[in-house]
C-alpha cells in the first residue's frame, strides 16, 4: 500500500467510526474507542480481502468493500461488548 492509500483508508475508517459514534452516542472515551475499533476493523477487512483476492469496491490498492465490512463488524461487536459491562 502506498502512503496516500493508507491515508485514504484512515479517512474512510474515521468516517465510519464517527458516524457509528454519532448514531450510538457516548462521550469522548467512547468516541476514541469507536475510532480505534474502526481503524482495526478496516485494516483486518482489507487484509482479508487481499488474502482472498476479492476485488469489491477497490480503491486503488485498497480493498474497500472488505475494509468497510470489517470496520462495521468490529464496530458492532465492540459496541456490544462494551455495553455488556453497563447492565
């Protein structure tokens, strides 16, 4: 991956994390958690797409489809796990 593609990946993952935080709400710590989860999920999704060589929503060298899917899955899972402690 090139430097611009890494930067673009962080922008897309940050948008997804911010939108998820806007939807679910929370404070600053929760925002930071959602951003980190989104970054990790996007990276894992990208690696999965690259290893399976499935080219859905390719953005240059970035496997965008699997990146978005991975980010959303990790965000949903992380939100669910973080709410287990609240109840």
